[in-house]
């Protein structure tokens, strides 16, 4: 193998799997690896859903054209990765051949393609680690982060349903409480809690109470991003009345099951829980009047896409009112590269000026951000210790930087 290894990704149509793998390796490796892709029966264009899936990673495949797999391309390559092209790929002794058994994206929806993309991402990173170890990106892969978040909240849902106390994004930042409830539940007044199922209260994993500041009105339609056990959906349902409607969106089956159970127990007839990711909201354009969320946007790996989706589903004049974790200044790499701390709402939090800028870029006006709690040194040390981080080193660097905040903005009428 030469000083710059050559890697060829080959499939049948060169319109999906091989295109994604080649694009990801180019991004991760830069000039350290020469990357090719081709197909034994190339299609006319790259699969449009694959283009959308890669656009979520800020990788543009729209201008790529499928290429024919040739003997010369195989001859020039040091590593040949096949993905379903079978015996049509020429064989040359001395080369390294890998066969990746991956589902074909052809005919699949964007939601079905995402896990294929994420598995390709994982394999590409592993291959790069073997070829050029120093070129492997230190940050976790988006798919890894999403699954860590999903696992954390699935476990929280199971615990809440079984009557166990549930930790939340900020519970470790509030060590003084002896309550069996998490920090999130403590943010709701006795009046809010009245009539709510106990499991909905236990499953409150947020960093604020967005329903208290969203100024909801009778007859409005509301969307709660990352609705969890449903506490904010149920509170919103009371405020908008039977003439209104509230959607709860969550990606975790266990949370959706818990939320639907809580809605039945509460007798809420004007709520609906949807399965999906906040980066691709399963609602038509201009569907809702208000979007709320409680410590969820910071968990997304593509926050710009989330904000664009929120803008899309809001009606003209609609408003955003969310609670979220925000930071002032930059946080250490030990935090931003940590998968557990991402799932714990810290590593993925945006800097406050960045948050404002992204809202404006998405089209929002009247952006307002108000801190509700700034974590001091003691709270930061407890939080980092609970997450297995080097609290003694890192806590002084983030003291006073991490805060929960209410973020509000409007879509122009």
C-alpha cells in the first residue's frame, strides 16, 4: 500500500451505499485517503432520499453522478469495499477486499435510510482507524449519539412507569433535594401537578416549564418536541381546551407508550403522540400555532435542521417557547466529545449567541433568551462527578457558563 491509501466503494447502482461511504470517508480523511466509488450497473442519478439523508450531515450528494465500476478502478485501489455487487467486482491478488452486508436504500424512506447511513458511518470510521489512525475524528458519530440518547430515555420511561425516581438533565446539578422525584418535576407548581398521573410527573426530565411561559390560548394547536412522558402535552391540553389540539413528538417507543398511558389516565381527548425525530417533524407545513420543548433541542446533532423544521410547521405569526440548556463561552473538549455528557444535555448545548444566530438564520424574529438557572461551581462538580468526568479539572472551567434558559421567538406573520 502506498503512502496515500486508495479505497474503492462498489455496489450495484452507485446511487446509495457506495456514495454515502465515499462521501463520509472523504470528510473524515481529507487528503489522507484517496476515495473512489462506482457501480456494476450505475443508475442515472443518486437516490434522492440518500441525498436528503446525507444533507442532514451537511454533505451534498446532489451533484454527484453514479460511475461505472471498471477493472482499472479496482486495479488502482488498495482496499476494495463491496456492498452487494457480488462476482461482478474484478479480483486481483494482493489487494484487500471487504464485503459490507448492508441493506439497499433503494425504495426506502428517509427514516429507513438513516440507520443504514449511520451503520456505514460506523464502518467508515473503523476502516479509517486502521488505514490512518491519526485521521480518525475524535467526536462521536451522530448515530452513536442518537442511540445513546434513545437508550437513556427509554430506561427513564421504564423506571417512571415502574414507580422509580427518575434522573433528568439537571437532577445531578441539584444535589440538595431529598425528594424521590427528579429535578424536572420540581419545576412544576402544585396547581400544575393537580390531576396529572404520577408517572407523568416522575418522567419529567426537563430543565424548565415551557407551558408556564408559552402563553397558550384556547383553541390553539401545540407541538411538544421530545414529549417524553407527556407532562407538557397534558398541561398544554388543559390550556388550549377541547377546541385546541396538542401533538407530542418523541423517538423513543418506551416514552410514547408511557405518554399514551398517561393521557388515557388523565382523560385527555385533545392530544396525539407521534413517533419521529425532531429533525424531521412528521407534520405538514403551517400546522401548529406554538412549538414548545423541554431540554430537548440541545440533544440534537443537527440543530439547524430542527429549527428549520420548527419554522416550517409553524403557521405565520406562530411562536416558539422552549426550555433548554445553554452555555456562555466555549466548553472544554472533554465535554463536547463525551457521548454520556451529550445524552445528559451538556455536551450538545449551544452557546447563547450561537443559539440566537441560528434562530435568526432559520427565519425567526423577536428572539428572547432568559436564563432561569445558572449552575455554580458546586453544582457543576456534582454533575460532572455523576457523569464520570474529571470534575476537579473541568468544573472550574464551566462554573457560571452552563444555564437553563427560556428561549422564545416568532415566525413572521
